[in-house]
C-alpha cells in the first residue's frame, strides 16, 4: 500500500527534475554575491512580485524574523493576527530578536477587520508604545488557508500607513492565494512594504524562502540575515530547485486546490469536515472527528495503521494538506482509508 502523507505540503519530496537542477546548478560564494543561481532566483522573484529586490533566506521563519527586525525598533509594538505563524510558531523570536511587543487581533475569519486594526493602534501620549508595523498573512490562518482578497489587504494597509506604520505580508503560501483568487500575485503585495514567499510549501522545493521589498530595505535585510548566521556560500544548489519550481510548478498549484475540494467533499459526505465547503480556498482541509467519539490524536493513530498520515491540531481537529506528491487518485484512496478506519 502506498503511504499517503497529508500532514503538510512541506513533506513533499523534490522531483527528479529538481534533483537534476541541483546537480547542474552553477554556484559561487553567495556571501560575496558570486552565486549566479541565487542571483537569478532573487531577480526572478523580484520581478514576479513587482518589488525592487529579493533576498534568499533559509526559511519562512528567517524571512519573518528579519522582516520584523528590519521594520521595528526595540520597545515598539506590532499588530498581528492571533492565529499567525509569526506569533505562534517562531520560538518567541519577536521578543528574543526584535524585542517588540505583540498586539494580537482576531484573525480567524477570511477578512481582516479594519475596525479592529484601526483600534489596535494606540494614542500618541507619552505612556504609549509606538506601533510601527502591521503584519498580515496570505494565505491567512495557518490551519485554514484563507485567500485574502486585494481590497481587504489594501483597506487595512491604508489604515496602517495613515498611522505611520509599515506593512509586512507573510506570503508563505501567497502563490496559493493568488491562484485561488485568480489574481496576479503583484496585486496581493503592492500595498506591502515588505513581503515573503516560502519555497518548501506549495512549490515542493527542499529549502528556502525570499524576502522582498525596496532596494534600500533589502540591503539592510542582507545585513540582518548575515547577523543571524545566514551568510550562505554555494547555496545555489538549494536555489536551483526553487528556481525550477517558480518556472515550472506555479502553474500546477490549481491541481492541489482541486484535490483539496475533492477531499473536502469526501470528508463532508463522511460527516468529518470541519466548517463549510465554501471555507476551503487553497490546499488545506480540516477534519473534525467529534462524531467518532475519539480524539483527533487517536483517530490519526488509527489512520496511520492504514498508511495514511494526517496532522492532529486540536482535541477534535486534524489537518490535511494536498501537495505535489499526491495525485487525485491518492485523495480517493485516502478517503477510502478514512472510511475503513471509522
Ligand atoms: C510555513 C510558514 C512559515 C514558516 O516557514 P518555514 O520555512 O517553515 O520556516 C511562515 N509563515 C507561514 C504563514 C507559514 O505557513
């Protein structure tokens, strides 16, 4: 039986073309800006996103942390979603590295609430922290993957800019959002001072992310990245599969979304879908096993016996993500295995 791994899109393995691209990559010492493959990747990203410059980072976490270090000073406050990766899954980096405090807004719906964000900015009195940054996420809410439309991003970014703050868009899965919304990814980041993209999620690459923005900001970002130990040498070997993915795999992201729809409908028929079918924008589907009278952890252990891996995310919920390593047939197969395990 084929092992089916739906825990995350990060579990996908590089394709043979990606491996070939690594083998053939032209490389050099990137700290000296001598790696032609990294330069090609950075130029390709900057042009795809309509930003002046891109900087190759080790991970989405590194891109996020460098972004906050870049756009804040010690003791300032930043506004971010309570469900965001930056707030929840980055080892306290905001406090440890940037020494800023977080003001969380509720981010469990598809849209950001402009009133919430406006009210999160503090007054200007001597006793208040300065609010210098609004961090958005698109796709939004790591366990949901809502595709946030341009209008909503523009509206809340305008509010932040009026308050004198800057705007960062964590775009780990922004190419999924662009695909789901059928818009040019440039339009999803035009209101952002700085934005990111991760190569190890939908793009199925083994390594890396990019941070993007103006030439001036990215010069500073390179310096901060170096401080964190991100001074790479012949890293073109790891930029090559990302470049390959950007050139060849962006156009297949819709397949993951179609597979997620099939998966969601199947789970819904089994009474195991959490939330509504309309809530599924990208490749992420949440299951709810409360009707089985067992915990998500327990149920995931049962599924493991059928060679099906899912990720328990709470007492009742488990997460499944479609990706480049899973075909449509695998989704039907997974649904059959879920039914037998029930
Ligand atoms: C995965 C993810 C990150 C972190 O990326 P890593 O490469 O795993 O460090 C950041 N933000 C969001 C929204 C993510 O989904």
